[in-house]
């Protein structure tokens, strides 16, 4: 399966939910600037609803991270592409925002630090690189490792979570696409069904 397809419950490959055409923005290129803003705003409102529907698993994740911090553990984000950059951004913001030591929230991104400013094509498809990069952070049973893959298909993230679980860390997988199989790579799955992106 390519990184843009996923096996659905019916047993057929289909385009990942976040990468499907969004019927509400199909003609966005011929709209006025004001209409474009209105379309994007209308779609953005789906995010709050999706997060509300995932509130139980989000609350569990919060409890796990709070417990990890109390035990001297860490929160480690893992992602590829935009998902990885968002993990890096949050890890950078947590120390000044919450007064945490800088080593308490970390981020690992497919392709390394250069992937922060340039696309690292193919890096998301390497589970062994995910395992290796996460292993360099020496995960322990005190830690929580959260993988972010909006389309759910980043093998790099799954490899890193598998490594984290083998080290005894609690693992969380955040996605915006329904999974047909839970697999054994995450203890908790947070699914926020926000629908197809505005721009295909």
C-alpha cells in the first residue's frame, strides 16, 4: 500500500480520508478571496466537533502525560512532515508556556532537523528509521511517546511507537483517519475525524 491509501473495513484500498477531495472546496480556485475565507472558516469549525467526539481518549492522554511528569518521565512526540513539525513546535513551546525543563518534552521528526524547513520525501515510509531515531532518545517506562500521523499511514511513526512499547513506554497514536485495525503499536488511539483537507 502506498502512503496515500489505507485498507478500509470493506477490505478495499481507498484514498486516506484527509487526502480525499473535499466537495465543499472543489471550486475554491474560482472563488473570491472573501468566499475562500468563508469556506476555510466553515471547514475549520469541524475541528472543535471532532475533538469533542474524541474527548475521552484525549483526557486519558492528558492523565498519562501528567503521571509521567510526576514520575520524572517525558512526553516525546514523533511525526513526519507537517505532523512532525507540529510535534516539534509543541515541544518547543511547552517549556516557556508551562515552566517545564527543556528536556521534559521532546520531538523526533522523520528526516531529522533539516526536515523542519525542507520536505524529506520518503522519510515517513521507513519504520526502521523510526525505531532507530526513537531509540536514540532512550525511552523508558516513565515516558509517554505520542505518534502523530493525520493520514495514519506514516510507517516511520509506527516504527517509533513499536520501539517505545518495547521499552515499556506508554504509546499514543493521533490520527484524523479511521483505522480498520488497531495493531499492536499503540496503547491508545486518538481519532479526530476532521474530514478531507480544504486543498487536495
